[in-house]
């Protein structure tokens, strides 16, 4: 190849490269514009969705953030697929690959996705909220935080507990803090020889004197059981859920002091033993 042919080939290659650059320059410029615009629009959509959901009364903050971010990521994925289409990439195969990858990831993270689904249901239906005391199966404590994967609790003795949402969702939950008021029964055993009317009136007087006991429904006292060694009198009253435990402790102490003052006994379990003489043994002893 002489010099003229080499220059001719070089010129042809340069023209082909120039045409290729020109052809893809517009595609690259369009892709950059799409990426920037898509990123900005996705951010605006996330903030708009977050603001719109925040105006819904009682909508959970964690769920609001999760849905807003999910919308943003979905738009970013759509932008990415559109950018690839600018360069002539077959997006159908990419979407099929993404679907297959999503299915594989879903099967691998089945337990994790189950916790996320349960977390969303807990956040939407709200069987419990932060600060409420619950019992669910073997788990009990005050709710600290409800996450998408797990829920944090603090037990009565201050121990931190992290429970997967799927366990809480599949277990009956008893919420001791949800209702504003709660009923309590204070049962105390008195001796069979004690005055039942005096005992019940003493309990009612204690309930009337306790400011934390609600006047409606009114407190009542009655005999609830005839035990082996005691007559059980019960004070039934209502109080605010937040005051339930402190009220019960206060009334228990007050009842013991009041019964002692009025001479009402609180017997401990006992048995009466009757000795029956054997006549035959008595006759032999006399002989």
C-alpha cells in the first residue's frame, strides 16, 4: 500500500468515526437530558407523594416514607430503561431479565418479603402504636418502634426485644393500652366469721375515696367465691388505662390497712383436722 492509498483509508476511517460520533452524540445528549430530567422528576414525585400522604390523618410516617421512596425508585428504573432504548438496546429483553431477577430475589428473600408485607399491614391497620403495651404469644412489652422488617419493644423490666413483623401479624395481639378505660377486679379473702356487709362497704368506701377510680361505671363490691378457707369479696371498678396498675397497687394496700383497722381478718389457707376416737382401741386401753 502506497502513501496515497494509506491517506485515503485513513480519511475514510475518520469519516466513518465522525459519522458514528455524530450519530451517537445526539443519543448521548438525549440520554444525559433524560437522566437529569428523570432524576429531578423522581425527586419531585417522591416529595409530592410524601406531602400528599402526610395530609391524610393518621397515616403512618414509616409507611409514608416507604411508599414515597418506592415511587421514586420505580420512576428511576423507568428512566433507565428509556435511556437504554435511546441507544437501540432491546428493552424487552432487559425487562424480562429484571422480572426473572426479581422472581429469583423474591424466592431467596421470601422470609424478608413476608416481614415487609406484614409490616405494611401493621402500619396500615394499626393494631398497636408506639407507646402501647401489648401481649402477642410469647412476646410482651411496650412498643418502641414499628419498622418494615421488625418491631422494637421494651419489656416491663427494661429489656429490649426485636420481633419480626410476620410473627406479630400471625399471632393474636392483646393491646392493653388501646382503650381509654379498663376494668379491674380486686379479690380479697376474709374469714367465714367476719362481717361480709362491713367488708364490702369498706371496699366501696375505698373506691369512692380513690380519685383514679371512675364514677361511671360505678364501682361495686360482692361475694365472688366461697373458698376452702375464706369468703372471697371482690371490688370491681373502672379506671383509666394509664392508671390501672398504680390504682390496683394503691387499693390493695389501702384494703389491707382498712381491714386491719376494722378487725376484718384475711386468713391464710388452712385445714381443720378432726380426731375421731376408735371405740375398739379405747376398750382395749381400758382393759
